[in-house]
C-alpha cells in the first residue's frame, strides 16, 4: 500500500511539474482490451452517406456472401455508427475492428472532423490535396487489440472508387487482425500431437491438428479425420496419388476425387453416400498455392444421396514435385440449423497449417 501511494504521488508530481497534456495523462491510464467476435466490422461514417449508394457499395464489398454455404451468410457482419453515435457510449470505442469512411469535400461533416482529430491537421491536409493518400491504418487507438482503417476521398465519387479499389487490401488487413483470435479458438484445447505424427508418417506432410480429432477411417492412400461437437461435425479427408501430368489438376479431377472419397461417408439409411451437389449451387474453383506449392481450390456444397443431409466443403489438390505426388486435402462440416461461416473458417485454418516438404 505504501508503494502504491508513492507511485501515485510520483505520477501526480510529474504531471504538475511538467504541465503534462491531457494526452499524456490519458496514456498513464490502463488501456482496456478490445472486445468483439471475429468477422465483425464497425463502419463509422455520416448517416447521410450510409443511407446513400455509398452504403450499398460498402454492403456489396464487405457483406457479400461467403463462398460457398448452403444458406447465404456474409463475409463480415457490419455494424454502423455515426461519429456522434460513437461518442454516446464509451464501450462503442472499444470494439476490435473499425472502418471509418469520410468524404473530405465537406470539411464540416462529422466524419471529416473525426478523421482530422484522429490523424492530425497535417495528414488531414495531405489527404485533401493528394488523391493517392486515401488510406490509413491504426492499431490500439482506443483499446488494446484494435484495428482502425480510415478510408477517405476528396469527394463522394472518389471515395466510392477508393472503397472498391482498396477492398482486397482492407479485407486482407482485417483477416490478418482476426488470425490470432482464430488461432486461439481453434487450438483452445491444445493439439493432437499423436495424430499429427501419424499423418506425417503416412503422408509426409505436417499439419497442426486440434485436440479432439480422431481417425474415422484409414486406408493405404487416405484417411478421414473427424471431430464431433454438440452442434457440428468437423471432417478432413487427406489422400495422395501419383502425379503424371498437369491435366490431373483440373475441375473434373478434383470433383472426381472428392466424390470417390465421399463413398466412405454414409448414414444408417440404405444406399447412402456423400457427393458434390453442383446443381443447386455451383462449385467454384481457382488456382492457388498451398505451402507455396501449385494447387487447385474447390468450394461448394455436398449432399447425402438417398438421405437428407448436406453442408459446405473446401478442397485442395496440391502438386508436390519433390515426391511426384498429388495431395488431396478436403474439409467439410455438417451443422444442421447452425450458421456455418465461422465453422468453415476454423476448418480452413487447420488446413492452412499444412506444410508439404
């Protein structure tokens, strides 16, 4: 207690003797921890802007459907505040992720003034004069573990164009910010080191597998991993086969391999098996890289033939030149009645830890 009073006395004396500013005094306070779930984005802008076509632009680029889910779910859940709304409740400035959107054409608008307050007079003037200076990222402004992205333009037309142009970069920044929270959630109960070693011995790859996964089925060239929870079934297929030529890395082949492995999954009803349903919803494919190896990614929905079950999946067909092999890794979930976006992201995070020597 004696040491506590000495510390308080020292800080008070320091501010008195140096005439410390309000900002200095604020820095002496303990910064609160930012709160909020992943995939939540707080948009701050003037109400008239939000209710105009600019709001539609933000919704189109930041709340577009997450590919591919049985029922539409947005990439991000958006929450709107005007700057005035933000000041009404101190807790509103302690959320994890913000996108502040300002039209600098009207210097008296609430958001323009708000941006000036945040970035300072000199940078504000630079933004008004230089069209290339239109994006700023800040960390831990009002709370620890917080990201604030400021997007502005010198007029509304320019602002809309900047929002479109910078969308991929901003989404990437938000994903990177969410990664530690995602990592902590996925590996909350630690890892299954025994299963990790078995996968390494069988396929020659490294993957960080959360505790709770177990082998449902194992054959010479494949394994099916499962993790059963109250409301969701998490599943991963891993398979390998010889590589002959690049024509194997195709839409038709990734679909064929997945449907082949789907024969291992059935229900208690007769003649049931899992297959891709690319009739009701399309299967999207794109060329990508997995651990810097050339790969094809496929996303879509699966269904149970002769039964009423289904859900989303994501597959990767990876070329491993060092072993002249094709590695197939697939994640799928069954979560009836539940939102599935976050569950798929958890699964993708696990698959994303794969290292292919």
